[in-house]
C-alpha cells in the first residue's frame, strides 16, 4: 500500500509526496502555507485520482511525458515525475489511482 509523506521545505511551507509501495514517488504536491491546507490537498488527491478526466497528460519540452492531477476547479494538486515513455506515464497514472485512496499519511514536517 502507498503512503503520503508530508514534509516542510526550507521556506517553511508544507508539501506532500505520494509514494508507491516500492517507495517511489508517484505524485508531488505544490507548496502549501499551512499543514491543514496540505492535508486538504491529500484529501483532494484521494477523491480526484479516481476520475481519469482529472489526469492532464502532458509532454515536456524535451519530449518526456508527465501528468498533472487537477481538482474539479482545474487547479493542479499534484505533478508526476518525467517518464521515458507514454506507457510508463500511464503506469504512473494507474499507480496513483490504485495507491491514493487508501494510502496512509506519514507526517515528517
């Protein structure tokens, strides 16, 4: 089972990573000014990850595929790493869908 890890960055803001059961980061958040806002972001990932239309599949300037997970209001709530292929990216999307709903939360802030 995956897990969300909350951490505080150097500027004092909160971020989370969703990690698969192998420890690989599959989704990273934007910065939040408060821990409750970060926790709301995690709740939003749990909900929105179950709707394939919320995954915005993109291609970076260097051709690497990646995706953003968006909330119903269109705001990005998480971004993936860069992938080597579109099929690898789709595996990442599938991993977020399967891990996010029941992932535990580890607070390292």
